[in-house]
């Protein structure tokens, strides 16, 4: 009789650890090998081969030189250098302006009682999901010659001369940068108690000194916002291919696109431009690190006081409401009005008479040439979101469980590097890697097919979706799965009954986020669209390129509406069909 039985304690079922059999070990090794081969094929090899060609064109059949820096000399002279310098100037300007506006919006939302703060967070997320090229196209339809304002009898030539240039490009990219800055700064501001400002005021400091103290304590978040917005701006392709191209203002991403699209394609120069873009992003991160080195910003602790909202006077509330209203109008209102109004005007862009009706929508829905891109992209987006969700769940699980192992650190490094790569570099890498003679000799004939486009979509979505799910997967306690296994459940049943209910809502959000981002994706679609099949983003730009402004904007509006419908239907089905326990998990009482 054991001591536990003598004391009357309940017997505990002990399960002896089973030794892995040779078959199970082989199965585990095979699954791991397949996973890493998949990661190498879709993430590592295309980018590595594309970046290598800048140094050794002969190694990959793109020239006769085994080692040369001539591609970099071309990339840093003439028009290519102008594009790089313009991108640098645009990136710095956008980062600074976005950080200032993001800080102001975060302060209003978290530290004041302004009524407008209640809608600010929703507007930020709406801007985050809106592609930059749709914002730029909305401005263009409004201000272009024979555009919406011209049709309404207004003369927009003054505003057009400003928007069609570096100022307009900075405005549009700032609209896209403010959400990143807001999220970075607001998270830090939320954890900063009021005790530091109180201490300063007790010792005689004024409001300006208090603000300087807050800015100093928020330096890590502010520098993070500057680095993120700078990286997003210099790697943006949506504005580069629309507003910047129409304004004849060269930027680095569009020079890379031109090098790949030239005949014959100049891959070494495109690769050199990609290296320059990566160097700019690295420089931003280095500047962030040097600015924070040797200083302590540890303000969170058990004695932190809660935030105190400042009560604004009526004139101050009115002023804050007006300023936020102007930001919303510039970011969402003007582009939305420009796109919707343009889609309702017949023969927009011509010198003849214009009628306001629904003819453009009727034409898009009735014409297979105009409606098929939306159906094609919707199907690809659904497949991409589903496959990406499965792979991202595996990646997030591995990162959560194996973060300290070599494979976990390597996977983390690969995913972080992929997040920092511009989408246009991904697309160029796929064109280069899957069009090599070696690839064709191996029997891989994916170039110019929908399969390659799907692979590129998955590769671009996988890193960000994995990072989104890591936080949720890290919160799952291993003991729940072990308890289920002890009571006789298999691995699949244990996951379905224990883990799935916990992560069901985050999985749905990740699927919808990937779907909407893929549906309206531009750089990969522009470079990898197979002949005869156009994704919706390519269909929109092609229609606008043929001066079918009404048809192009109608496609644009229908694409955005379809994405919103899918998001709404997804959450509605979850609310109607998911078990009550899945829906109530994490809900406040």
C-alpha cells in the first residue's frame, strides 16, 4: 500500500512516457522535412536567387561575369539614382508627418474626453485595410482633367498641381502611415501612468515640460513608428504605380518594376535596386537602435497609476472634432467620394456631356471582360486565405513551442525577414527563380500560370498571418491537451475539442484579413498575372489605363463592397453557427 493510499488521498493515474518508435520518429522527421522544404520553396529560394544575381549574373545565366558590382553602379546613377533619392526623401517626410499625427490621435483617444475619440480607432483600422493605390486613384478621379470636379463645374487645377507631385505622394502615404504610427504609440501611451507628469508639475514644471517628458518616455514607440512608416513608404508600390507614375515622379519601387518589365528584363539591376531598398530599411532600424542605446525607458511597474483623461472645454472639443474630421476627410472621405462619384458618371474623362446613372455598374456586371477579374481574384483570395491559415497556424504553433530551439529561431528569422521585404521584391524574385533554365530542366513549369501567382500570394501573406497568430498560440496551456490525451482522446480530437474552440475567433479574423488583403493586392498581381487572366487590381488599373474611368472605378467600388460583404457574412455565420462556448470565450460579463 502506498503512502497516498494510507493517507486516503485519491489515486492518481500515472502515464509512463512512451518511447518513440522508429516509425513515429521517421514520421516526425518526414513531416518536419516537408514543412521546411515548403518554406524554402515559397520563401527562401526565390528571394535568395534573386538577390544573388546582382553580384553574379553568370551564376544564374544572366550574363558573363561571375562577380561584378556593375548593377549597383547602374542603380546608383542617372534616373535610377533619382528614384532612390526621391524614395528616401518621401520616406523621411512621410515618417515624420505620420508620427506627429499618430501621436496626436493617440493622445486624443487615450488622454482626453473628446467625443470624436470614439470613432478614431475604427477609422484607423479602416485606413489600415485600404490599399494605397485605391486612395491614390480616388484623389486622381476627383482632380484629373475632365474628372469629377471638372464635370461638376469646378476648376481643380490649383489642387491638381499640388497633389500630382511629391506633396500629393507624401499626403497619400501619410494617410497609410498614420495607422501604423497610431498603433505603435498608443500601445506605449496606454501603459504610461500619470505619476511622471504629476511629479514634474509638483517640482514646478509647466505643460510644455510635461509634454517633453512624455515624448522622451515614449521614445521607443516613436522611433518604432518612424522606422515602420519609413519602411512601408519606401517599399510602397501602389502609389508608385499610380499617382507617382502619372506625376512623372520616379521612385525606387517603380524603377525596379520597369527593370523587370523591360525587354529583355534586366534582373541584375532590379536586384541591385532591391538591395538598396533593403539597405534603406536596415538603416532605419539602425538609426532606431542608436537613438535608444544606453537609455532606460522602463516605466511599467506594479505602482503605475491609471491614465487620467483630461477634460476639454467646449471650444477645445470642437477644435479636436474639426481636426479629426479633416483627417478622416483627407484619408477616407475624399478618395471614397472620388471613386464613387466617378463610377456614377457616364463617359468620365471625355469632353462630351456627362450623365449621372448606374450604366457603369450595369456594364461591369454584364461584361465578362470586366466582371471576371473580380470572380478570379475572389477565388484566388479564398484559396490563399485557407492555405495560408493552415500553414500560419503550424508556424505560429512552432514559434510558440520552439522559440528557444534552433529550428524555432531559424523560422522566426525567416518570417521576420520576409515581413520586411517589399511585395515588389517578392514578385520579382518569383519571376526570376521560376523562369530559370535550371527550374525548367527540373520539370517545374510554373512561370506564367495561376499556380505561381497562388504561391506568391501565400508567400507574401504567410509571414504577417503567422505573426498575427503567434500571440494567441502562445496563450494556450499545454496541460489542457495533455489532460485530454490522458482521458483517451487522440491528437486530432484533442486539438478539435480543446484548442480549436479557444482560437476559433482569431482564426476567423486571420482568414478574413488574408482574404481582403489578397483580393485587392497589387504588386504581385501586376508582375505575376498569367496571360488571359487578370486579378481585380490589374483589371482596375488596365481599365483606367484605357481611359475607361467609369468602368474602372465601378470595378473598384464593387471589389471593396464584395470584401466588406465577405467580412460581414463571415462574422455573421460565426455568430449563428458557432457553439455558444466558442462565441462567449473572452467576452466581458
